[in-house]
């Protein structure tokens, strides 16, 4: 089962990629609630060097509200994680497929929420790959 939605960016600059991801997420009604700099954390805690890797915790409040109304435990899968990471000479942007909520919970009531979240994430990812 595939659980991600991924695009490869033309830019090779990490900061440019992160700024673009924040912009397209905001355009689709997502705010960034959390940010985990995996590269810096692993360096600080384990003295491990790795490629640039950032996890953004994105949230669309109306969608989160609808999901929580359907299942209070769905908070375990919120907010949507969006990863910006270096992959060789390219940048990848990956988002958790919202359909995973439905698959993991088996709750049909989450279907419409997952469909709208998917449409919004897909629009954001498509905007990143547009010329």
C-alpha cells in the first residue's frame, strides 16, 4: 500500500523549496503548526550527519475539525506531515496520503474529509511542480 504523495522539485536549494512548500500549503488552507529539523536534531543528539530533511506538521482547521467529529482518536494521525528533503541533486516533497486515515480506521465517515484533504494536498503539490 502506498501511503505517500511525492513530487520532485526543479530547485536544488533547500530553503527555496521549504519557502515554496509553505506558500502552496497556505494557498490550500493549511497552516504549519510544527516543524522538525531532522538533520539538526540527529546532528545534535547523535552527532550524525545526514542530508537536509525537514518535517512540517500542516493542518487545515476545518478539515481537522470534521475528522475529529468523526473520530476523536484521529488526532493520532493529525496534523498532516509534509516532508521536504534532499534526494541527491534534487528536492523531494512528500505528504502523507490522507486516504490512509480511512484505510487505517476503517471509518467511512472519514472518506469525504480524506477526499477533500487529498484534493487540497494534490493541488499544493501540483503547484510546486508547475513551471
